[in-house]
């Protein structure tokens, strides 16, 4: 969960003078309030039971730290994955993904969010067709109605040569007696990449669908930190590889898995 601090404009009460009959001037000055912070850092170490990406299993239990800097509507960060157990052969250890986004507010219920992710796999096995790096800009539309936020989003990976189309919905159910809430989310997506592997001729295509349904609960530990526990089910379907005139083959890494996430977020 990415935390943001909005810029708040403050004003200083100016002295009001009044000339008395005796010629004396009286003035009072209100103390200036402390300006609200305009930027923040959020550090979020997390553990997941399975590393899934768009319905494809990329690893088992993993450590996934994240650090993000927010200033106004701008967010910049680095997300990382370090496999702990059940590593997938050939997949990089670690994965290091710088990202960024900018929120453009349209009105109280609508915003546009252009962004990017730069995926990096420094130890990927290129001989097996894995890329060392790919770059994927994106554009999302956030629209909230009746407490439900809908987010259609489009990505395009310039290395994999293909788009991803995604629709998400989320809403929160307060649990006041427990001092938390249940955050529900669902995502459905589809993608098609024309160049899914490096150094192949003819080029290898990969396409598939995916979904995710989950719930999480944040628990405030201090005013600046919280523990988040989440449970989700995610699945990849209709996922195939196709190379030239050869018959399509099923991507066996596209599976359905329940995923448990435990993270700690600290903002300063």
C-alpha cells in the first residue's frame, strides 16, 4: 500500500492595527502553524508465500522489500524480489524494479495515473531466453463510485513488444471495533507479447489471461507504521506460447495459487 502526503498551503495571520485616540498603535500576530510535510518515504519489507505475476508462477516463498518516495502527486520507488525457497530455474535472483507514477486529479472521483516500471533481472539466464531488462510504461484511470474504485489500466512493454490490458476494482469495509478495515480487491487482465524470449527465430509469442481476488487488513502499530496481512487467490488461464508455424504449447507456469502476504510499512 503506497502512502502519500498532500501539500497543504498555510497562511499567517497578519497584525491588525488600530489607531487609538491617544495616537498609540495596537497589533496582534497569530503564531504561524508548522507547515505540513510535502514529501515522505515509505519502507515496506514483505514476505509472500508464492511469487505470482499476471497469473504465472515465478517463484516460491519470497522476500519482497519496497521503498517509495512521494512528493505531492509524484511517486518514485524500487520494488524487489528475493526468492527464499523453491526457486524457478533460470529466473533472476534478485529482481529489481524501479518504478514511478504521477497522479493527475480530474475531479473528486476521477484521476489519471501515467507511470512506468523498469524490470531488471541481473542474473537471468539469457541462454534460456530470459531478458536482463524490460521497460513497461502504463496509463491508469481511477474512477470511484459508491465507495468502489474502478481502475482500467493499459501497459506496453517495449522489449516484449506487446500490451497488457487490466481492470481492477477495490473497496474497503471498516471494522471500527478492531481498529482496522478489510480491503477487498479484484483484478482481471489479458496480455499478448510478440517477443517473449530473447534470441529466438522466429520470434516466440506468449499470451494469456489472469485474475486475482484478495483481501487485506492493515493494523496500525504507531502513527507512522502498520502491519498488513493479506490473502489472495490468483490464476493464469488460456496461457500459451506460439513460435512461427509450430503448434501452440501451454505455459505450464500459468497456474492457480493462494498467496499469503505479510508486510510492514513505515513512513517518515
